C-alpha cells in the first residue's frame, strides 16, 4: 500500500514540476543600462570613470549610428558590449528619454 502512495506522489511531483513555467519579463532599457553601463557612466548619466552621457554631454546630439557603434564596438578605453540589437536600442531610448 505504501508503495502505491509513493508512486502517486512521484507522478504528481513530476507533473507539477513540468507544468510550472518560468517566464521572465524582458528587461527594460533602464535595467540594461544600470547593469551594463552605470558603473562607468553613472546611475544618472552623470559620468564616473567614463564620461557623462546625458543631455549636456558632447555625445547627446550624435546620430544613432554613433551610439550603436560606440556601444557595440567601444571607444577609447570603453570596451564594446555584447548586446542584442534590441538591447542597444533600449539603452539608447533610456538615455534619451531619461533626460527629457
């Protein structure tokens, strides 16, 4: 009799584990920036080890191509970042929207 309960428990455990889905929401531009950029450029775009990149920076008015190349290929002592196209655009959007 105990054997049957044990088998039923194992089967229920397997089915409950299989039915659980872990859906992780896509990260926002702010989350990606804080994780990948803020250590050098500051939480508020104010600059730290790296230059400021907010509205009053020299990079502010640069075209998207400049931002894409700088983020993905690096510039000066900044290493290029391995990010998806979507992540790069989310970071750019966060920088530009966060300063308006």
